[in-house]
C-alpha cells in the first residue's frame, strides 16, 4: 500500500464531529482530501485552515463537489437525516462511502441506501469506532475463549450527565437515536448474537435539561437464547459510567464485569465444586488474554475502511451488518412509543 496513490476523498460536513475525523485523516498518507462540503462555507474554510488541507476545494453541496472532484471516497459527517440521501448521491457518482452513525434517520432510509450500495457494488460502512477499541476486543476474546461457558445474559449500564447544548437538547429520542446505537452495536459485536425482540420504556426525569426523553430501559431478546438489558440516561448527574458503559456478562460457568475501559474482572466455577449452596470461584486474570495494541478507534476504523476499498474486503462496520444494530434502535423507539413488545425486522 506504500506505493499506491492516495485515495481521493470528499468530506461532507465540517461541524464539530469533523475535528475527530480530520485528526485521523491527517495521520494517514493513504488519504488525500480534495473537497470539503458544508452549507456554511466559513465552517469548511476554518477546518481547511486548521488542518492544513490547502488542496481541498470548498463546495456548498455534495453533488457539486462530486462533479468537480471525482473522488474515490466520501466521508459523510452530516446530520443523521441527511445521511441516506448523501450516501445515495455518492454511490451514484461511483464513490465508496464511510458515514457517521446512525447510517440513516429511519429504517426505510437505511434500507434504501443499503440497496443502492448493493446495486452499485461499492463499499458502504458506518463509523462504529467502538469496535476497534482495545477494551471491547479483550472482552470479546474472553467470551470467545469459552471460559465462561455458554453466554446467557448481558447487562449494560450507561449513565452520563451530558450537557451538549445545540440540537441534541431538542431531539426526539435523543439517547436512543443519538447514542444507544454504539452500545447496541457493541452488544452484538461482543456477544455474537442479534436481537429478535425488545420491550423498552423511555422517559425524561425531573430536572432533565433535555426537551424530550433522555432516559431509557430496554430488554432485548437475542439469538442463541441470550437476553440483554440496557439501562441508560444522558440526564444523570454523578457516578458516571464510561462512555463505553459498564457491563456484566453471565455464562453457564461464570461471570465477567467490564468497566468499558481497560478493567475486566471475571470469575469461573472452581472444578468439582460438589453439592454446595454457593460455589467457590477461580479468578480469571485478564492480563493472560491476548491484548490488541491500543489504537485510536477512529484511526483504526478509517484505516480499515481504506484498506477494504483497496483490497476488495468487507469492512468490519459494513452497513449490511450495521443495519442490524440500527434495527435495535428503531425497535426500541417503537416499543417506547407503543408501550408494547416489538419484534425486530431489518
């Protein structure tokens, strides 16, 4: 890959989230940013100057940028309700697409964009950067080792008092739609199971600074007989979890807890316990597991996507897989709205 020509990239959307992307982009010589798109030209000009993208031209629309620049790839960092249309426009111009989450603002839009990618035969993936973090991969390795026996239950807690200001303060289903996709995708990635049904309760607690519901509890039925619970809030002050949540995994031979960062504690039933009221347990030492080198997750997601485009491989965060995580989000929202159980349909 060292002698290959850089991939020509147009970046659509130069808001706050683009700072993380541009830092990663600048660390990767395989990428040449040839165009920036934002309806606020000043935002694009600022990012071009801050990140030294002198060769990037600025456009007010994605279509204009694609016609002028003829890039290989589009990075879509726009607001969620613009994602599907931007993806389809990029595909029509022959571009591969890596988009910010969620892949679309509705399930019909997600299906429409995915169908367009399949028809075009081009790569289409989502920035689910958590899949590349060291902690989640260590936890997945522990589960895959079989030391806990058969996985039966996953419990996840997410509690952070997040004062964003701006559009999130006014979003409908702000926690489920804007944040829970990360956790739901992580549940699938770590457990190797997909959701089949959900019951969800959503509410806005007293003292919340959000206009709409910012707290939720969901119970997911998963394949392989696994049950997963999610408790979350963006209006919870004090004793915060990590952004990756706090986790408990229960298997037939033991349990593990993960703080969402680097701390994993696990215990398994001691061999030949005999007929006792409570078993004795052996501690599983996480350091004995294979640990992937720490890497900035955005860097890894972008780097893997570029390599997949160049080598014709399917990205780890492909839209064809990610739509299953998005389906969890919209099924939870439907359940919260209806007050009943919802069966998942991709």
